[in-house]
């Protein structure tokens, strides 16, 4: 399953850090952040609940970029 989320991030480098953090999160098959569009596209592993996985994605992203936001 793939979903798209609106994000808030300050710069392209920060967006790249968010993408890498999302990709390392358990339950995420793949992730891509588009800084210009302020969007994060996430592909989830089979059988995972996107809402629960995204809570962990947000926590991991905030470890590398404290003031980022993901709206889900």
C-alpha cells in the first residue's frame, strides 16, 4: 500500500534526512520526500497498519530534524 502525506520541513537537506529516517523505519518498504511539493510518499510492507507505522516514522524523523512535521 502506498500513501502520500503533507510535510513541513525547512530545507532540502532536512528533507533528505527525513527520507533516510523514514526508509529505516520498520514497516516501511520505501519512502520518498519531495521538498518542493512538501510531500512524503510512503510504501508500506504487506500487512502493516499505515497509521501505526507513521507514528514511528514521525518519531524517527524528529530524531534527525526536530522541528519537522508530517500530517496524517
